[in-house]
C-alpha cells in the first residue's frame, strides 16, 4: 500500500517529537497537529507508515529510555518511572515486565553484571539497539502469556 | 593520493531543495552538478574534507523504475535510511548556528559520557547525528 511521501515526512515529524520527549503526554490531538492531519486519519496513517500504533511506539520509547537509565545511572527506580512518563510506579513495573520479560530491578542487576559489548558504537545509537520490538499490544502479550501458563499447568496435571 | 571511500550518495526528494539545505544551511560546497536530460549528478563536499563527496540523488528513471523510485521516496520520508554522522568541533555552537538557519532538529545537544551530540533531519527525512569530536 503506497502512501504520499509528503504525508510520510509529516508523520515522521510526529514520531521524532515523541522520540525527543517520550516522557510527555502525546494525545492523538497533539500528534495530529504536529503532522498536519486530522485526528481521524492520524492513528491509521501512522500505523500504516511505521507498522505500529502511535501509542505503542511511545511505549517502546519509554521502555527503551527507562532501560538505558537503569543500565547507565544509579537513579532510584521510582525516579526513573517518573522521568520516563509514568505517573504510577505500579503501572511502570507491570508494563516493563510485560514488555521486556523482567522487572526493572532484574534488568538493572543483569546488565550491571554483564560486559558492554556495544561500547564502541556511538552512544546515541546504542539505546536504539535495545528498543523493545513490540509487535503486539501489551494487553495481547499479557493474554498470550497468561494462556500459555494455564496450558502448561494443565498439561502438568496427570 | 590516499585510498578509501570517495563518495556516498543519499536519496533526496528534490535536488534543488537538498542543494540549498546542504550548502546554505550546513555549509557544504557544491562539488559536481552535471545534468543529462532529467538525470542530475549532484555532489557536495564538506569544506574540511576534500577527499570525500556526498551525493544527493533523486530516485527515479533512468536508473530506477517508477515503482522502486516510489518505494524509496516513501522510505526516505519515513526516516528509514541508515544513520549519518556529522562530526563537529563544538556541537552546541553548530546547533545554534544551524537552528538559526532553519534546520529541523530532532534532538537538542545532549551530553553523554563527556561527548555532546544532537540530531537533525534534512528536508527529505534523512536523519543525521551531529557528534562533537572527542577532545583528547
């Protein structure tokens, strides 16, 4: 499906703005205004262009940034949650685990213990390499994982 | 004469617009600008780097079919082309200068581990990181 390059360039501007300030709130109205398209068209056009709905994209950027702060700083996890756009520590921890498969504390402990194999790549590109590849909605991911847990429990029943 | 990479090309949506951007806003110089019918071979050079040319090419016939050219125009506009790095002596000063000229920055100068970097895009969508050369 072909999209107008002029429109894509303006959608890219919305994506860039989320990248630059992923801790901020990005309601569709605000994103649509950046791209100069109607709210009704924005979400569909963005998903078609970038393969992911705008708010799931924002979520991946927040998780990526939180992961970088966990890895590279000694900031408290509460402070990281706050700095990356979450208003509740509980939601941050739960979403982080759902997306990455481990809790913020577990990720911090693991990466601090492991050697940095990407240290010769310019720093600004390194965090992109750690961006979660979130191809399904978090709610769907939760359902699938809950489903597989139930299945495996059932098969263990003699 | 040293050996090495002499030219790398970018795809741009409009060569006049790209020329204006790379020359007027970034301070490159026109190196080659040759036309043959609709085809235009256009390269620019950084003033401090006479052994390297940056090509500014419009995807299209005769080198590409219309469908491939359209796909490339879409990819460039989506920012899907590979990363580019511009090395500068003073990232914050370059940011101020380029921003005053209307360059679209995607990231303000940020210091990480003692090095400062910023991000900008050309009008077509090609994404650049501008990294301050490490002072040793």
